[in-house]
């Protein structure tokens, strides 16, 4: 436990150092870089350093504390927080849905080689479809779905699109993990005349976890991206995606404001990935250290 | 009733294809209850294949394998044997006790019964205080003892071992051989044991089966007249060396034959 705590502390420290480094680079360039950007043969290759293009880091953060619109008593922080919370719930729904679908697909593909050969190429193709093209389709399909009193809520479309991005890394990682059990262990289970499902639960899933965790981490952030993009492209109100669009429109007059929403989205993605890491540390607490990812 | 009966068994991999490999041809072997039989031979002689046929992890191309008077399939379904491999193959995510309980879990035993049996097995392999440890916290020799405890947890009448001590250092290896004999004497288990080591085969076995490759077949069976009580002192006695010489000659004879064959081809 002490070693674990020490590693957690070390990682947190390195994370903070990395953050500080980004701030230092941003501010150094802002102080030293050309105000109108650097041009080479008429092409602008260095960004402008003006207040509009690159607000100070402290301006971005102080913007959190000031009112969202002039005269309002609601701060930007409150808006970003509630937007992030809204999107977080949609992302979790998308992540869970994507996880169930991804793991389910992986299990079926691991069980039936034929399914794997037939389905896997389509999964790869599915990820090349632009999310923005898909978003209106999902909304219109969802709008037509009505099972008795159950009506497709608008937010569900965003979660479905989150799931659409999340399921792929989860399916591929889990599939790889399910094939990772050593041959001798598989023979051992065979020698016990263990059924396929018993082998899956007692051997294959435990050996798959080191492969599944990075996949779920990717899936968690993919779900956030899916939800944010879906919010923007379907015009769903209340989430962080909507805030980014709204604040970006005000960028000429209030350049720091849009960064608050971007920070909110980043914090959202980190929170999702952090939850997965916490689960990983818990699940793998009794494994030899080298197998912890 | 013999513990294992192998009649006219042949096994070919990739049968009927250009890359067909005759792993075993016309093998006959009978192992009596309570007997300790070693299979020895160079790589590719089919000794591991033979063990897997007994375990029904492979099906013979022709011939019959019976275990405890049943077909090999039925014996596997009834878990009439336990198996141990070169790698202990313990599950990292289970405690030592839960590893030993694995075959009992799969048989549907109740938790208190499993626990009692696991403790009994831990006593048998003399590691009673390590039940709550995780496998990776144990040395290689200890892990292998746990693997043996797991193989014997359901009290199977037959133990199949595929070079179980191959990855251990010489000192640990000799100690483990003594332990295995003690455990088998205590439980009356029949053992079929695959090894590369001549002294190991002789020290452990009632009979040593010498096999040769391409195609895999039995070339010689050496009876080891060392009696039931074998101690470290056994390794210094004349019958031990005589048996080693007999096995070595069996292996060498086949080697000479191979060299001769090679020359004829040219």
C-alpha cells in the first residue's frame, strides 16, 4: 500500500509539473513571440500573440470567477460546472453502453472465429464514418423510436454517439486480452473439463484485465469526445459542448471565456479516465507489479 | 484394472497434408495402479504428446487410450487425473488457497469443503502458512509444490506431469523429487511423468520408458529395482547407477541408429 501511495504521489507530481510546463511555454511564447505572428514567404507559420489569440493563463482562470454575462449573478464557473456535470452523465451512459457492447462483441468474436473474421472489418470501417455525419441520423432514428410510453429522450442520441466511439477500443482490447491466456492454463482448464463459460470467467477475463484497462481508458475519453461533438452537432443544450460553441462566438470580445469551457471538457475527460485508473488500481492490487499498466 | 492402458496408438499432426508429422507410431503401454512411470527421450520423441493423449487434451489418430478402465474422454470428464506442467501455471489473481480450490470449484464443491481440502493439501505439500499468499510471492519450488497440491486436490487416482521440475535449479529439483515420492506414497497416486533427466527418471520411477523420435515410439522399458523406500542415499547405491546406465544405453542406442540412418541416406 505504501508503494502504491508513493507511486500515486509521484504520478500526481509529474502531472502537475507537466501542466506547469505547458503554462510556462504558453506565457513565454506570448511574451517573446511576434504580436502579428511570424510569416515565412507570406504564409503565417507562427500564431499571433495578441490578447485575442492568446489570452494570459491567469485571465482564463480569473474568468471562471466573473459573471457569465454582464449583470448576471451566475459565474462562468457555475455554468461550466453544471455543463460538465450534464455531459459527464451522458458520457458515463455512453461509456457503459459502449462497454457492454464492446465486451459483448469481444466475447462473441472470441467464441466464434467465423464471427470475428466477418465482423471485425466492419468494426474498423465503422470508426471511419465521421461522427458529424452520423449525429443527425441517430437523432432522427431515435426520434422515430417509441415503445409504448417510452420515448427516446434527446440526450440519449448524444450518449449513443459516445458509445459509438467508446465501444471500438474496448472491443479490440478485450478481444486481444481474451486471447492472452497462456496455453498451459487453457490446457489446465480443459483437463478439468471446464465449460467454455467457466473458462471465460475463471481464466480468460482475469488474464484479459491488463489489456482491457488501457482499452477502457481510451473508451472513456472517446465517450466524452463523442458526447461533446454530438452536443455541438445536434444542438443539444445544457452540456459542455454547447458551452464551447456559445463561448467561442464571444471570442472576439471575451477571448478568455472559451478557454474555461475547454478546460471543463478536459477536466471531464480526465475525470472519466481517472475513474478507470482507480478501478484498475483496485482490481490489480494483488497482482505482481510488472503486470500493472 | 490398469491405471492407464494405451493400445496401438498412433498420432499424426496435420494428417494427410504435405507437412504431416508422425508424432507417435504404434505405441503400447500399460501402467498399473500405484505405479510411477517416467517417459524419457530427446525432444520430438512424442513423450509430451503421449501424456496429452492420456489426458485427452489430444485425440489419437488411431488406437485406444483408456484410463481407469474408462475411455480417456470419460476419465477427463470425471476428472480422474490431475495435471502439472513445467510452468507451475498458478493464477496470479488468486491466493494460493484459491488456486488449490480451483478444480474443486469447477466440480461444484461447497465452500467449507473446498477450504478444508485446500488446507489438507497445504499440509501435504508442507506449506500450511502460505494459504493467503499470492503465487508471485513464492519461490519457484514453492509454486511447483502448490501446482502439485492443486493437481491432487480432488484426490485423483492418477497424476500426469510434464517436466514439472524442468525450470528448477538442481538443489530444489532433488528436494522436490523427494517431496513428490513422499506425497505419492502418502496418497497412493499413480504417476506418469515426462522428463529430460535420466537421474530424475530413475530416482522416481518403477519403470522408465525410453522413447525415440521420428516417428515417436517406445524403444526400451527399464525396470528400476530400487524398492519403495528411496532416500537421498539411494542416489549413491549401485542399482541406481545400473538403472541410469541401462536408460542411457537405451537413449544412446537410438542415437547410434540415427547416425547410421543419416549416413545411409547420403
